[in-house]
C-alpha cells in the first residue's frame, strides 16, 4: 500500500493559491481514479482510497492542519497500516522551480519548506519520495508568505492546472514504473 500526501491549506481563503499545488495534483489524480475525498471525523485529513494497476492500493491524503503542521497526521495513518517512510510520496509546491516545472526526488531535505519540515519531523527521516511542483519565485518587494498565499490570476491557474496534469502523470509513473524511471522521464 502507498500513502500519497498532497500538501496545502484548508478553507476557501486558500483555494487557487500556490501553496495548494499539492492538493491540486491529488485532486487531478483522484479525478482520474474516479474517487472522491472525504473528511475524516477522527483526524484532521481528507482521504480517498484508490487502486492503480501495477501499484496496488493507495491512500490519498490531504491534511487539513495547515501547511506547517502537515506531518502531524502521518503517524496515526501509517502505523496501523504497517507503513514506513518508504511507502510515502509527498506532493508539494516549490518556489525554487519555475511555474509548471517538476522535480521528483527519492529523498532529500526540506529545502526551507515548512510543510516538508513538518513531515520530516513527524517521521524522523528524510527518506520519503516527493514531487515538487514549481510555482515560481516571489516578485520584488513581495514576501514569501504573500507569494505562496496570494490568489493566482486566471492565466496562472491555467498554467498550474496543466502542471497538475503532468504531475499526476509523474505520480502514476512513480507508482507503476518506479522512481528512477519517473525521474528520467519528468525531471
């Protein structure tokens, strides 16, 4: 079984923001699998169960804890299922990549991303896969927080939606053909 977690922030105020790129990718992946996210009554998450030929069962997770606490939900989801960090793929935004560019890694540091810092802290390791989705750098005079939390205009949303399609393709590739194949094809 795989756990695929998209990082983002809950609530209408955060819809169509760069920080929710991870949720956007998971929404596209869930649409393809014809599954719907449901809110958990026991944990601060939205989950969907899916299957993918060649990969088996998948648990898709969107934490509703806000970005900086994203990892806190993982132990309660992973331990009962006997999962380890090797069974996890995290999808997140990355300001160090141009809009629409992907970077797939088998492991690595948080790179300054607070959501990834939370995941690393919760798991006690950096040894989990991640798909980083480029959202571009902030404009001159704009703070990082303003950049990742500002609503995107229609053109930016269109570009990010196209990127979500490509990132969902990359996720399918990781799950069915392996990390090395996906990195060669999508990085």
